C-alpha cells in the first residue's frame, strides 16, 4: 500500500539517484548509516560547500550531471540535494519562485546583467523531518564564497542584496541546518509558484523566461563570465 510520502522519495528523470556516481558518493560518505537528522545535515553541508556556487548550462539537468559539474546554483544544487535525500529515503519536495535580478548583480556584470530577465527563476528544497517540513535555501552559496563576500563588504551591518545574496542580516545569515529553516536569497523573492513533488513537474509549468537568442548567449557566453566573477570573489 502506497503511503502519502511515497511521492516525496520517488526517483524521476532529474532526480536520477540510481546513477552509479550518486550511489558511489552515498556509499563512500556512509550517509545511510546515520540517523535521519544527521543524514540531512551531512548531505546539506556537502551540497552547500563541496558543490561550489556556479552557473550550469541549464536548470533542467539531472542530479548526476550537477554532481559531474561539481558546481551549481539554486535550482541545480537543489536537484542534487533532493536526489541525495531521496536516495537515503528522506522525503523532500521543491518550492518554486522568481527573484529580482538585482540579487545577481556583481555575479552578473555589464552586458550580461543588462540582458538578464528582470525575474530570475528560483527554487528551494523542503525536507520532512519528524513531521515538520523545513525550508532549506542556504545550500546555494558555498561557505568560502560567502565568507570572502562578507570580508569584502565588512562595513555592511544589516541587509544585503547582490552577488547571489538577499538577506536581512548579512553578517549573520541563517545558513546552518539544525532543525530550522535556512535562507540566503529569500529577501529577493517577488513571485511564488508554490510547492511541487519534484523539479521535473515544476519545470514543466515554470522555467526561466528568455528569448532563444538570450538563452544561447547565456549558455555559451554569459554563464562563463558569471562563473569567472564568482571564482574571482572566492579566490
């Protein structure tokens, strides 16, 4: 008999957790030997800090492709996070939004920023633990990147928006998971698409609105410039 949470641990085309690379990673980290909370925390920290903040070729790539890239942004890191959770039998779902492009200023510069759509497609992951759904967003930026950003803007004592961040307290953003929600871009949200069982179904209904020419330019030029900016900050 199917339980209510079965749909939140199901494998999909994007959440391809049977992939050899994903199974090997889980085995090497021994995540399945941990209790549920420790497992969520370990996977969360891995996706946040060992999968670097960066821009992939597209939002709809699979979890195994994100893992192979070794970097990602909100949507793609979220896909990998969900696949790893579900592979460890932990229910999760995805919540879709758009954010104002101002949040990306600094990571996006010059003509790339000017050409970018005003509303940028965004999502976070919601994880079920002890009958509570936790909203987890702060896995997007790896800690070394965030720390360098804080050092470069050490005079900022309140809210901050830019470089992939939109928070009320830039010095002390809530990025550690300890049975709590975590956020890093939530202050930039301007549209809510609601909750979906998986990223496949979310992307069927909502995706980044961009002309074919702009999409081509992003894929082949824009994202490489953005990744170079992010690396400069991190290093």
